[in-house]
C-alpha cells in the first residue's frame, strides 16, 4: 500500500488475536469505574469489531503511527482541524492498513481533548498523542478521562 509516497508495507506489525471481551476487560482495568457508562456519567465505548489484532510489540505500532503522523496534514486550527481530527486520521490510516488493529480514539468530555489508544501485548494500553506524534505521560491531567466516548 502506498499513501502519498509512504510505503506502509515496509513496517512489520506482528499481531495476535484478542476477543472483544478481552479488549473490554483491559479497558475496564485501565479506566476503572468510569468505564462502560453513558458519556455524561463516564466513558461510553463503541467497538467496531468482535476480534482485534493486538500488536505483540508496542514499539512497532508506535513506529507505524509515527510514520503516518509525519505525513502532510492540514494546519492546526481550533474548531477547524484540531485534536479529534488528528486522532481520527491516525485511527483511519492505521485501520485502513490493518483493518482489525487495536487502535482507538478517546473523545474526552471532561478534558475537551481527543487522543489515540493502542492495546499491545507487551505494554498493555498505550496512549498516543497524534498532535505531537508522541507517547504522552498518561498521568497528565489532559489524559485523565472520566467522561467521554471511546471508539475502538
């Protein structure tokens, strides 16, 4: 596959299969009592698949995301092309290349921010900041989602 001159096939992504129940359990562990509630009372989640491809190594999916993140994109504009647009772009590009890949988009109501989550075998849940193409400190206030929607 070639996206604007970038050969995504050159990045190896070895995966194993997890069921929807296994993914749900990992997310519930991460978000605790906030998980599996209505968006105004906690984190509501939507699963697009019943099985997910879980990368064996976090570094591989991060490398993949970083490569996509470096592709030309519109310039940031508040309420024009902002955090949810960046997060949805990473989600779309990764799941286009690997349709059942365990990548999610968190839309946080309480922090007014959107970011990506990956589930990996070696590191569990990995937070990814698509606007900075980086792994953020998940304990930072910006990533302390208590209310929102998680698309997986």
